[in-house]
C-alpha cells in the first residue's frame, strides 16, 4: 500500500472532506500561504481559495469563537491552533462555549467543528511550545478527544471528526508528523471509541497514546529479548474511551503500564489507572505503573529535554519492575 | 426617518412586554420560584426592542447574561422562557440552561451567554457563515460596556472588519461593569470611538430612545446586507435594578439613589407612551389595552411554568453529545 507521513495523511483527510462538502472550512494562523508550521495544510489554499482556507490574525479567541458561531449556523470549521500551548488564550471559547452549547441549550443547536492542536516535546522549543496537557480536554464533558498515533489512524479519525456532529479536539503529536505508514487513498473513517491492539502479548499491557505507542513498540522489542511478551493498546480516542478493550487486555495480562506524554499528575495515565483500579483491580498481579512526563515545565537545554521526554529509557525499567511481581 | 404606525406600536409593545416580564420575575424570584441568578433588563428595554425591530426573522443575535430582553425582542416564546427560568423540563433548554443560556436556532437566537464578551466571536462566526453561504443575513451582537475591555471585543471587531462581515456590534453601556463604574474601567467613555480603530462606523445613541436605536440599526443592517461590513452602535443607558436580583439595595453600594432616580426619569417606555399620545398615534385607552394583553400573556407563561414538571434526574445525562449525525 501507498505510504504517507502523518502530516500528509491529515492533509489528505482535510482535502477529501473539503472536496466532498463545501461547508468544511479551515481557519488558523499561517495555514494558507505557509501551509501550516508543520505543513499539514500545505496546498489547500491553492486548491480551495482564501474563502475556505483562512489565514487568520493571531487572535485565537476571535477565530476559535468565530468557528463556534459558524458551526452553529451551518458550517463545519476545522481550526488549527498552532501549538496546544496557545489554547490557553482561547480556553473560554473551547470550554465554556464550544463544549457546552449543545447541553446548555437543552439540545438546541450543535457545534460540528474540529479543533486541531499538537503536543510533544523534543524540538528544543521550551515550556510554551512543547506542552502535552491534552488530558485537560478529557476533563470537559461535551468534547470528543482524538489522539492518533499512526498516519492510518490520523486520516480515518480526522474524517470521522469532520463528519461528526460534535466538537472534537484533535490532538496531533509533533514528533509524529514525519513518521510514515500505509494509508489507503480512498476516504474512510475510524469510529470514535474503538481502541486498537498495536501489539499482542501475554505478560503485560501497555496502554499508550500518540508517540508513546511507537516508543512502547520499541520497548516491547527490548523486553522480548528477555522473554517478556508485551501487549500494546492504543485507545485512539480518549473521549469516548474504549474501556472494554483496555479492561479485556488487563484481565488477560494482569499487569498495566500506562504511557502518555502528559504530566503524571491528573493526566491521561492517572485516569486510565483509576478506571482499571475501579473495574479490574482483582485481576492485577502487580501495581499499576505510569510512564509520563515529569511534573515540571518542559526544560530547554537538550540534555534536560531528552531526560524529560518519556521514552524507551523509562519504559523498559518500568516493564521489568512490573514483571518482578509473580 | 419616518416610521410607520405599525412599527411604532411594535417597538412600544416589545418594550412594554419586556418590562412587565422582568417586573414579574422580581416577584417570582423573591418568592423563590426562579432559582439561581437572574440579571434583569429593566431600564434598558429600548435597545433590544429597537435593534430587533430592524432585523428579519432569519437574522441572528448573540446575547449576554442580561438576555431576557434580547430574546423576547427576537421573538422568543414566553412560556418556554418562563419554564426555563423555573428550571422546568418544558423550558427552552429542558431546564438545563436557565436564565443565562436561552437559545432558539429557528429564531436566530444563538444563545444568551454567561461569559462577559463571550458572544462577540460567536457573532463574527455567524457573520462569516452568512457570507460564505451567500445569504444576506446579518447578526446583531449585544454586549455590555465592560465587555469592551475584554480581548474578545478587539479580536472580534478586527476580524469582522477585516473580512467585511455583516455584524452589528451593539454595546449596551449601562455605565457599570457589575459594581465598577465606567470611569474606573477605561479612560475614553465613548466606546463608539473604538470603532475607528477597526475602520467601521461607530455611533453613540440615546439607548433610552427606541427610535434612535431603531434608526441606527436600520442603517447598520443596510450596510451589513450590502456587504459593506460591520458597524458599532453604542447605546447609553442604565439598569434600574442591581447587577442581579439579590444585589444589595439594587446596587446602592456603588450607586447613589439620586443617580438611579435621575435615570428613572428617562424611562424609555413612559417617554414613548407620552409621545405616542401627544402625536395622536394611539389613545391612552389603546395603551392600557396593550398592557393588559401583555400581562395576560405573561400570566399564562407563569401558569405554564408552574404547572410544568421538573426534569427527571436521568435527563442530566442527556444532550452532552449529539446522538447520531447526518450519516446515521
């Protein structure tokens, strides 16, 4: 099958949806002429024109709120916030407006829009361009939260996000943009709330998101050399969360490690760990482990940043520790 | 501009109905039938009435925390409104929104809004949507004086002007942001001056004169429909009650009795009633009949709200997400 990068896969999803449905419009900073800072929207301005690919001023609250208003009145906007870090300046539009309108209005009106953001450290851009606080959106009822880890998932989840009638926070990972994978040319969707087993195993379950899926696959190869058979579950959407697949895997292996690049405290891993503790604690042979970013801002200096990013160096020891419990 | 008799009566009746509705809420709130927070529009009725009379049914409005007047002027059903204020399942939002979140997409009411300045970007969005869909619908965006100090005001005026969107920014300047007087909020007291920064017309009107508000709206609507871009109308007015029901002594911690009384002398409804009679547009008897009719309508709404059920507890979990979509 044809290979695309993660960025190209999202680009293709946007292009196909825009061709199919003229209500789909794009708004964001530097998404037109420049093609987006990660080139996700490259070429779309030429193809669809400035009315549908809108290079906005640096006014996140303004254009995110405008997208809410446009969605309420019949459009299907896809908004790019350049980095998740910048959602803080438009959080009212996301949390108080976009997420809640359908509920507050008693089911009157809907807000079919996609908010594209990205997470991930590793580019030397310090504490305001590298954060991974996507768990925050999981905390807000009314939002769907997609977290693709592969080009295939990115395309299918994006098309689903655009066709879905609910507001979707689409969380990309900036270290994955250049990763390649098989992607079908035709349009397809991946339904929300369906996890995928990215690697089957008997001994231990890793629930991993985003780049942590790739990192866990590498760690699993390391562990395999010592006879440890790791299973990797990728939830693909955090809301809705495919609890059943996670629980089924944990019940099979009896060991759970959750790997997510967000901070450890109150993060995605904390939520999934708590869910398993509530639903399946008697199946566990070992304590739950979390491999996450430390509870510090993202540091700038390269050695510090490399140490900060949760990776194979953190996953392998965590796997071995869990295997010490019989 | 000459305004026909029918429009004059519509303007008057809308103001009157809002006043009577709000006065009824004072009583219902005091008796505990309306829970939570209510922000009443008494004294400011001319603005919503004048603006919405200049709109078509398919035009949009965005509203504020003080939104009863806006949605009534845009045609909201009084029964559904009252039931919502009571928290009943028959209300506009099935009892899940309350006073600050009344919305009706069929009437172009894109929601009252509990966040000061929250409605401005949304109005830009409905303006953008109308433009992209090729309709000539306009959006009237109501907001308060202190919302003009929020970043969303500046971002929204800039975007609307940049993209020449059919949005009418209606500032209801009632001189106070909750308890903080406008001289403590900003140095320039005329918010309309800020329009110049965004290359759009900005006018100050007497917000207690419904005809002035209406005439300014007609101009702004014409400009919007012609694709010439947004306008800003600043309406100087005053709220008679406190910020919300329960604000001690109707806001006398930060306002003097003299000030409040001086504004009551500028009552937009009495002023118009006097003019209508002097100009022989209507008789006193006709005005009394209008009042009686409005009161009956409000009483019907109260009865409806009273007799309606509260939502069942499991309804809490409904409407968080849209179920299904165009595909299924």
